[in-house]
């Protein structure tokens, strides 16, 4: 779930103070476990969430004639002019922000203060649009009440008429409390409701979302006591500011900015410090509420709808699943019009994690659960599946993508797809199967150190040798035109081959995640020519060391003296100067455990099939083994020289010349059949564009203490997602840099209970 929250865009603060405050507000949201989405209008386009450079551009425009104060009424005006290239900027009021937040599906908005009924409003009808917006837009607003120069009692009366629930956080107090008056904790006006904690506030939002109520909620959050200004002093200052506004003829939308400026002047700037403090406090409070709301929605099993209470009918939660998901009969007609950078085809599952949690008396010396009996555990459920995890990582990094998978028409399938939709991901690539299948399930059993003991997976929904992938998802892939196609080994062998053929047909590069030892060879079995030739299967593979060994063993088993893979091995030996071999072994021996030395041989042997292999070696890091093209800058970069092996045997013709020479020797020494000779010569053509082999071991980005490891689930998937997000850029960074960034993302997930940590969003600007 995304605990998304809109932190107030600090339009009331002058430049450059607004930049520092805006950055701090978004950081407070992230630290609190939320996702910030600052809202405003930049160059005539309403935006929910900004890139760093975009937000800087907006904030720098504060105070200029081309920057407006945007309420509901102004959105059509400023966006309409934007269509005609008459670009204006705008900071949104509470009403404007609520409207845009609701359009984006965001339920919580934190700000400073709220507009209200002005003094003498019963005659002037000067009533803020914030109040009417609260009456018709279902967004919860966390603020420090309304500005104290307003008519607070009439403001509450108006909100009551609009059907808006108003409550004030007790903030350590007991009994009835006052509605805060912005700079002061107490206004002298009792709050209609008292809210004692963030969980209660979230429960109120959650309950209202299940009712046919379209009004918003107002949660007033008092300024911290140590920053609260004297009520008597502020009453005097505000009376003077209001009188000055009346004498100056400041009415309507010009009134509030004038009064605020006058108050700032009369207090010698004291209100500015209070302003920033209360806004920060509101954002912290709002983030906590958002996190609590996300927990409720994540655990939603329809229990609210099954409860009966006096006078309240039962309102079913609409999932939208049957209307939005293609099924077997309709999927062929689906066309996705959005071009994507990455297309992910893989598993979507419900993950159940069982963390062994014994008491001190029953805990054994190894920290493992006891076999053949029941064990105490902490059991959690979340959205999972390798493909989904990779897609979620890409989504968090704002990479344009389409995720394709299949779910059954059951409760788990509905839950999985609804969670994807709530996260803001496209679901038009998820296929609903009505053939008696079951939605994929994954159950992991971990020891007391959260290390995996054993796991069980039911991914049969993707294992159908008779399935026509091109008919089910071909139109999605063709119209998406991705740069990268990511596939995982939860598909059966026939489906994997179909995905690879379709991906190469549209010019996409293919990345493969082997998933497990038992499934890692599925990508090899549908290619019968492997016995006789070197087949370029995928551009990238990310096995762990056990999966790499399984793939190596499979290739070795089908090899014979004249096979292509053996000729590749002979070729490598012919290019390996003794001193270079010793150097390579020495460098890797310093960091690789003795039992992991086989990884070097295995990865080299698999290179013709996967020109780039990233082997995950747990606490030892990641080993990159890659065939380098003739134009690769690493061939001439002195910093890369320690990691380049076999390059002495390459010339301007690449591998081709050496391979042809070796082939001639083999022709004289062995009886190679004509077909075998043909295939080998063709393989030489495939390899001629390569001019070197690069092998580098990347140590872990961080050695995480055992007590900080929360879950190992999804760590490898996060690595692949971050890596492909970088490779899919217009001008991707060097592979070495991307590997290190992907390792950082993996560490974030290792410390997080979710399968993919939302904290990886901080890597977006670095990719």
C-alpha cells in the first residue's frame, strides 16, 4: 500500500525560505513511512507530485506576477491558458489541493491553516471555498484549525451545515479541547470532537470511505505548546491587522494575504517561525495517520462490510476486477496505447511469511523451528510474486512499465489486483482466468534470524504448456514497444520461449530472473539446438549462486566433444595467458569463499547464452560477468583494466578470428559432422561483435547487522528492478554504477517488512 499524503506546498513562504521548507516537509513524510505528493500548477499544468527540478522552478516563481493563488474556481482558468501556451504557475489553496488530491486517489492532505468565515461574514458573505470543498470532496485535511482572525464559531456552524466531521487531536490532553486557532493552541471555541491518536483518525477515514458520504474530514492539530503564541497578544495583533485591511479596502481573495503580511509585520516576524513549526508538525501527524490508514486498507478483508450496526446499511467494497481485467475471451482485443520503458511478465502472488517466534524456553540452539510439529510464529501476508516485485520496484522509481500476469477468479486474485490498483499501477496486463485455476501463493518459513528455512510456492497458474502467449499478451507487448522485457522462471518452458521470441521480434532486450534452482533451467530446455550451437537466449540473467550452478550443470550434461559449448570452453582456454589467469584467481580469491569459487567457471561458460550475468552471492556481494562490445569504453579505461580478462586474444575482428582459427584446428583433429560445422560458423557470426570479457566482484553495499534484517523476501527482485530501471533510461549510466545502486536498493528492502521497500524512491534521481 502507498501511505500517500499531500504535504502543503509552502506558497505562503517567501523565496528562498520556501525551498528549504518544502524539502524538509517531503523528507518528514518519507522518514515517517509515507509517500509525499506536493501539489501545484507549473507552466499551466496541474501536478500531483513534482520532480526536484520542477518543484524548484515552481518555488522560485513565488511572488511573481505569473504565479497565482489557485482555488477550485481557478483551475480551469490556469490550465486552459496552459493549453494555449500561456503558461502560469500557481500555489494551490486547500480547496484546490483537495480537488487535485482526490483526482489522484490521495486521501490525506496536511497543510498549515484552513480558510473560514470572515468577520462580519453574515453580511459580506466572505466565506472561504475551503469550507465548501470540505463539504463535497472526500479528503481528510490535517491543519492547525483556521486562521484566528476569522470567525471561528460561524466557521464551525458552516462546516456542520456542509456535513463535515471536525475533530481536534488531544495532543496529550484529556477531556474536551478547543479548536486550535493556528498560532495558539486554544481559541476559546470547543472542538466538536476530540481525537486521541492517529489510529483513531485513520479508522474514521477508513469508515467514511465505506459509507456513501462524499464530504471531507477536518482534523485540527494544535501547534506544539512550546511554540504557541500568547492568545491575548495575538487577539490584539489580529484586531489591528483586520482593521488595517478594512481601511485599505482589501476584500475577497486579497484579504487573507494582506492580513497575514500585517500580522507578520506587527509581531516582528515571530509568526513565521510558528508557521514553519506548525506546518511541519501537521505533516508529521498527517503522515502517521496515512500509515495507519494504509495498514487498515492492507488488512481489509471486508470485515467492515460484514458488520451490522443500528441504522447503517451494508455497503460492498467495489473492486472493479471484472470490469477492468481481461479474460480469456477478451484479452486478444486489448490494446495498450502507452509506450513503456519496461515490460514485466511474471508471477503475481499472495505472499505469506512465517517468522519463527519461540519463547525463551522452547527456542533451540539453532534458532530453527522444530520439524513435524506446530511452532509459534509471527505470520504476515503481503502482495508478492517475482514479477510483481520487480514491477513494483520499477513503479516506485517512476519507470514507465506494464506488468503482465494472470490471476484466478477467486478472493486472492481479487485482493492482489485491488492492491495493485490501489498502488497506482496499471492492471490492464493482468489476465483473469476462469478455468478453475488458483491464484499463485508463496509461503516462506524463516528462522529466528529471519533467514529462509524452507518455502512453498504454488505457481501453477503460469504453468500451462498449451497456452498461447502471443494471443493472450502479444498485443500488449507489441503496442508497448518496451526497451526491456523482464521475464521470470515461474512461466513454463514453452511460455518462456514464446516471450523471448516476441520480445526479440520487437527489438526489446530480455532480462531473465531464474527464481529458484528447480525452475532456473526452464529457459534452457525449449532450445534443442543448445547441444550443437551457441544460442543468444537473453541479454541479462540474475541468478543466485545455486541457480547459476544448476544452469551450468544442465549445459554441461548436454555437451559432448564437438558441441558448441565445449568449443567455447576451448576457445576461452586458448585466450587465457597464465599470468592473467593467476591475477584473476588472486583477485577473486580475496573476497570469494572457497565454496563459491565455482561461480567464476560457471558464469564464463554461460556467457554465450547470457552475455551479461549478475550472480548474487549473498554476503559476498554480486559478481558481474559480461561480454564487452568492441566499442565498450571499459576496454580502454585504465580503471577497468583489473577486471578485463582474455582481452589480449581479441583483435579488431572481435572473437570471430580466434574462433575461426580454433575451428580449423578442430576440423583437422576431430571428425566434426557438416551440420556441426555449419552451426559453429554461424555462432562465430553472433560473437564477432564482442571484444572482451569483463568480470568484477562488487562487495555488499552495506553489511547489515543481523538484528536489522527484517526480511530477505524480495531482496533479489529489488536488485533486478532497480538495475533495469537504470538500463531503460535514454542514456543509461555505466553498468558498474547501476549495479552499485541496485545493491543499495536491495539493502533497503532487507531492512523493510515489505517485499520491495518504498524507500528505493530516493534512488530515482541517481539512475
